[in-house]
C-alpha cells in the first residue's frame, strides 16, 4: 500500500476567496470493490469528514466513477497541511482502502462563492 502524499508546487491564480486561504484537492485512488471494502471504516471516515466540514476546512467530498475508482475531497486552508493531515488520519488510508493519495493545489476560477442563481434545468 503506497500512498504518495505528494503535493504539486505549481502556481496559477488565486485558489481561495478568503485572505490567505487556498483550495486543495485531496485525490484518493481506491481498491477494487471499494464500496464493499470501505463499509467497516465508513462511520469513522464520515466522522472525520463531518468534523472537517464543520470546521470549514472541507468544502466538498465524494467518490468518483461508477463504480468508484477514486475519491475527491476539496479543502480550503492556508496551506496543504490540512489536507495531508486529514489523509494521514483517515481510516480509508490507514486500513488500506485507499491505495495512494495526493494533494494538489486547485486554482478555483468560478464557484468559490455561491452565485445566488438557480441551477439550469431545475430549482434548488
């Protein structure tokens, strides 16, 4: 189980709306049969997710693909250490459900703050 825990160092635009805050994408690469294999660790994972969200660090999180082969967690923080620390403590990582992970800075161009407009094709 190798996890890269690498952070890219590229620059490009303001990645966050609050002074000194930037967005970081924590990308998980997961085992086959992820949905079944995560089950024993899901309550603790969700506890960590909800705690980070409640502190305002974690903006969005969820599995990618059908069936899922990755997951994306988007953090807003002064630096990447918040996302790295989250990954290092996440039972999905420590129990081997995540095979590797990386943190990338994300230069948000649109969407840092709600627009106030209803989405196309439906109401909120």
